[in-house]
């Protein structure tokens, strides 16, 4: 009993000193409030043409062919005269959680290859819990692993925006994993995160997990969008 008490006291002390609850990762990994469906890339389905615009995939090799993670769009920003230089794959060998991850491989420094998640399709039903809502703080977090990611490229990056609508006019608010050092080279799974705050007219959000202007290989897994509660708008005069 005494040992248990000592352990508990030490754990509490660690928690106070570090601001981190021991074992919190395990609990957070299964946070039921994740607004993203299939953020772990466990479910793959035949490619939905409505999810990938125009020639977005014309020069991407998909593995397995014509399969995509359910609920996600796949894209490659095409450069003129470019051949098939990028691959988006379901990986059952290298994954952070569950049985699968998504793998992106770029072979040309001009490659911008990405997987995209959007809540736009839920915005027509404002009561749908998968929507983002106005005046709230959101946390996006994800796991990424890399191999031979060139130092002189942009690297694996989250780029996102949310759309607002005021008096019938849409407005776009961009945000991204800017101002921080992006991982390069070869690195093991690491968790990264981004916080954004929605304005009073926010409607829907889109986020893209990219390998951008870089050669190399990356994996993404266990992507979460978490509602961290309301914020109070402050008016300035
Ligand atoms: Ca997974």
C-alpha cells in the first residue's frame, strides 16, 4: 500500500513539474471527441471521383490501384510535362496505430503530394457534430515519420484553412504549421500539432497533410481534430 502511495505521490509530482499527466498519451490516442473520421487511415475504399478534382491524380501512382482512405481526398499538384513521380500508398507494414497508415513518396523536387480532409460536406447540416463551430479553439494533431526527406525542400507540412460566411460572402482564413522547424532527413514517428481559433462566422475547415517541394518518403497516421472549447470574442474600437 505504501509503495502505491509513493508511486501516486511521485506521479502527481511529475504531473505538477512537467504539466503532463503520466500515461495521458494512451488515453488521448482513443479520444472519442476526434472530429475526423478515419484519421488513422484504417479504412480504404474505391476512389470516389467526387473526392478528387479533375486531373489531381493523373500523375500519381496509387497503391493499391484506385483505392483511397475513406473520407479523404488525394491530390498531386501537377507541373507541366511532369511524369508520374509521386506515390500515395496504403502501408500495412509501417504504421503508428492500428493496422495501416498512409505513405507519400516524392521523386521530383517539384512534387506537392497530399491527403486532404474537409468538413465542407457536413456544413449543410449545421447540427452535424462533425462540423466545426464558431468562436471555438481547435487542436489538430498528427503523427508523422520520414525517410530521406531532402533538407532543401519544404518537407512534410500541415496546411489548412477554414471558411467563414458573413452576409452571404465567403471569407477564407489560412493557417499552417508555419514558424516551426519541419522535420527533415530520416526520423521516427513524432507527434506534431497546430491550434487554431474560429471566428464568429466559421462554417467549415479543410486541412492537407503534404510532402511539399521535397523528395523522400513520409507516413502520416492517427490524425485528430479536437474541440478544445469556446473562446470569447474581443471587440476592439
Ligand atoms: Ca493507422
